[in-house]
C-alpha cells in the first residue's frame, strides 16, 4: 500500500537499483525500458555484460507499478521454446470475398 504523495520520473532506458526496506527486494537490479517495462537483472556481472553501469537508486514502491518483463540472464536467453502459447482470444477468420 502506498500512502502519502510522491513524484518520481524515470525516463526509459535506465538501469536502477531498488531501495526497499523489504528484504525480498532489497537492492535488486532492474532495467527500465522506454516503454515502461522493468526487466530483472540477477547480478552486477550480468548488468556489465549487457553494457549497463552506474545504476540509479529507485524506490520499489514506484518500480513495482511498472509492467514486469522477463529476467535478463544468460540462463533465460538459452531457453528453447518449441511451441507458441495458445491464443487466449481466438476468433473466427472473416470469409474472403467471393467465397461460397
């Protein structure tokens, strides 16, 4: 729950380190893209491999409101997906003109 008022501006493409008293989030690392999606970064070594340095502090109370993207890690990048997920909103294709 967020109480009080706070204003924070994080333009996209920022590497941030969370500030949170909650030990579950502590000093977690995230990349916030220009569209407002936050991507978890497991450690500083991974951040360096991604070309990220000099993280900026950001409050978890604000960062948690952004869309959660996948974790940016070597293990995640090496996952192979052999199928696409089912369409959650299937619809009938329109009939082509002149079809009987």
